[in-house]
């Protein structure tokens, strides 16, 4: 393995068995010394020569005093070497399209990502084939990290790039799309189900039965995961299958007669421009609170919604990118959730339903209608 190839792999957080054999040649006791070797190829080259000198009986190599001096020089050069690497770090941002939501996420990413890096942005304009061409171009560059924004960008990067870290964001249900390659990590667009149920129970302490409309061909995995989590919170989650939009009225009537609340999830069969007002008005008429996944639902009459801001998704991705580039995280990684969740409550709906906002939740509400 050439030194150029070795340092390229190490700088990208990818350690092959051959890299490990090279590391085994370097007997350094100080952890910071190892970090410096990762950051400075020249020092790495010098240290790797040391074992050959020892094998030839060289007095310099055997001298513990000089060895300590050598390590001291490494430590003193640490800050300069890290700064030099940061200045030379290139991050490629591959966007599925030029949506405002994607741009917000990219802005949040840059605000939290490492400073002093160079960004090169690509837009595949919704075309997967063009995305694959752009990914091949990125693969041939000196990019240290690829940020894939949106599903098509993530798929294009996964298909074409295998030896550079890929960090995806703004992708719904990434595991469904098998974004699990050895060089991939990402940020969830969804809020963990357990966290949502905790907020629901805080606002609705007597909640026992929740109904969910869903299309099994689109959101069966999400329903099953939510069903399992609900039992942990002593809540029964019942699913009402909707395979076609025309089935919504009948299934909704059954749900509202058997449930304490209606939980909406992103499902394109269930939620359309025509069905959303009908669902919200019907639930309000039956005095059944609705929990949504966007503040727009709350504005239209839902009692509660939990969502994540796109800028916050980008910020979480920026923090993760920093840890990956600093080699604090090793790929592959499970997708991480966004820490800051937005809670919106419609106080008019709450008053109509006779629901009081508990004090422990009041301070966590970000938006009211």
C-alpha cells in the first residue's frame, strides 16, 4: 500500500486490514500521538521508518530519551497539522433538487459543520441518472465527505461511491430504501415514536386508545413499529386500513367511534388535498383530538403536532459530519434522530375539547394557534 493511498483512507475514516498492519508498526504510547499521525502524512511516514531503524540496531531508534523528544515534537505540531488538514478538507453537497426545504437543511448543515472547509454543491434536478454522473465526478475528486440531500441524491451516491463517507439527510424512512452501505450515515426526518407517545400522554393523560389510518403498501412498517411502542406506554394502537381514498369516510367513521385520539402519519393514500379538511372536521365534530406531524395540521384544527425543522435536520447532520471527519465516529452508523423537536398546540381546539395544557408541557410548546 502506498503512503498516498494509506493516508487517503485514514483521512476518510476508513481503516482497512492493511491500514491496521501499518499502524501495528508504530509503537506509540500517547493517544494524541496516534491522532497526530492520522492528521500529518509526513510525520506518519517518518514514524513508519523507525521500526526498520530498530531492526538494524540503530542507536537513535533504541534511545528512549530521543523517542520521548520525538513524541514531544509530534504533540507540538498537532495544532498546525489539524489546521492544515481543515483548510484542505472538501465537502461535496449533492442535492436532489432545488427545493426550499433542501436549501434550509443545507444552510443548517453549514452552520454546524467544521469551519474552514471548502464546499462544492451539485444539483441533480430530480434526475437520478444525472445524479449518478455527478456522483462519479465526485468520486474522482479529493472530497472527504459527501452530503446527500433528498432520496435521489442519497441513492445516486450509494450506487456510485463506496470509499468516501456519505451523510444523507431529508430522506423519509431511509431503512426502507436500504441506505445502509458500509460508508453511510444519516439523520432521520422522523421523530422517534417513543418520544411522540410521551408528549401525547403528557397532554392527554387519560389516553388509552389511538386510531391510525394507513395504507399497508406504503406505511405498514411504520404502523407496526408504532403499535409495538404504544404497548410500552400502556396505550392500544389500532390500525384502520385505507387502500384507496374512497375508503376513507367509512374507515374514519369506525375509527372515531372506537378511539380516544387520531394519529396522522405521512401516507399519500390517506392524506390528500381533499381528504385532510374532511378528516380534521369530522374528528372535531366527534370531539376526538387529532395528532399531526406538521404545524399546518395544528393551524387547521388538529390539537397537537410534532415536527422537526429542516434547518435543525441540517444542523444535526453538520454535528455528525464533524464527528465523522474528526474520527470520533466510525462508519457505518445507524441514522440519528434530531434532538430538537417542535411542538405546536391549537389552544382553541383544546378549549373546545375541554383539554387543559399541563404545566410540564407548557414550557416545551414552540407554537400555538
